[in-house]
């Protein structure tokens, strides 16, 4: 699942990349070759932020949780500064900046029992680097002005940032670290002059953080709606069943739905689901399931 720019989100990202003091400021969502004079040199700076989320968090005390949701996110903006190289006396437009939000996205990642938050963080890093390489290749073919590039990569996970800066050893994250290094090497071999990788507080990584949170809510809500649909189907089947074997099958189906509701939906969404499951459990006289539901509500 991918989110693109739109509305207030675009404005928020635009403001994020405007931490500069410049004489003039222009906003543009596309850069036309016609507006760039041949005598103007452009320095392009990419600012790339990433984040990751794992819910519920991995806990060695509870290693048997069968389902977790891992999500990664990234946002990229481009800041282009123009300098008049021909008429030195005329500096009226010298230092003009154009800020362009480029991409923002989030996606769910595959999860195993060994998955940690750091895996999700690396997922956001890799997603953004792959997109940036593709963008530079496509844009570079059409624009001769993309010659002087710099890149700043920012994340709020100090473990990943320190590994990228060579301050710590990747160990269990070595595979993801090698993939990241490979993509960074590709950027260096293209036209990136300088790359800075730095840690930032979570509050300054609000866009990627919000993307992770919102996508997690979307996934949880979709699961909730899916469970509602399954409960409605189970109720319709019960009305048509009469034999003991059919009743037993319904009880087994309710147990599976109960497990899914417990694993995949947020706490505040569970009570109404448990209530529906309990009503159906009474019909099939599944008292063990009723006890399990009661334990979850305590």
C-alpha cells in the first residue's frame, strides 16, 4: 500500500524542508526546463527521512505471538538552489530556492518470529533509497541541471543510523546493512557529491512516523471489517445447521475467528467483536470459548 502527496500532508512536508534562510522562496511541484536559463547553475539537495513500526513489539517474554504487523515508511523532498553565473552584478535572483515534495509512502513488510523494530526501520531506508535511485535515473535523462547533488538521510532509530555511519556492528542485521550499503554506493557512483546520515528526534520525523501509525490503523480496521463479515457468515450457517457434527464445525470456526480478533485488531476494537462471538458461542454451547473471551476482557 502506498500513499502519495495530497492536501495538508503535502504542505506539512513542504514546511519540513523549508528550514533555510533565503532571500526569496518559490514553491513548485514540477520544474520546467524553460524556466531555467542556461547561465544559471543549480545545486540540488535531497532530504530523505525514514521510519519503521512493529506492533505489537517483539518481547522475549512472549515469543509465541503468532502475528505482528511490521510497517515501514519514507518521505523524500528536493531542494534546488539556483545561482546566476553570468551576470555577477545582478544578484536579484541569486540564491533562489525551489522546494519540491517528491514522494511519501508506507507499506507492510513480511514478518517472522525473528523480526524486530530494526528490520522495519531498514525496510523504510531500503524503500526510499530504491525510489531515489530510480528517480535520479529517470530525471537525469531529461534534465541536464541535475549535476550537483547532495543527500541527507535522517532517521530516529539510533541503532540503524550508527550502523550506517560505521559506529556499530550490524550483527543480526548484516544482510539488510549490506543491501543499504550497496544502494548508497550506487548513489555515490551516480552524481551524488556528498551524503550525510544523521539521527533526529522522533518529533522531527513526524511524517514517516504518522505514515506508519496510519497504515497500521488501516490494516487493523480492514481486519476488523473482515472479522465482522466472517461472523455474519457463521451466524447464517448456524441457522441452517442441525446435526452435532455441523455444530462442532461452527464452534471450531468461532475459535479461529476469536484468535484472529485477538491477534489482528486493536484493543479498543475487540469488545464488540468478543460480544458477537460470545452470542454465537452460547448458541453452540461452546463454554470453553466463553471462558477464553472472559479472560481477555478481564
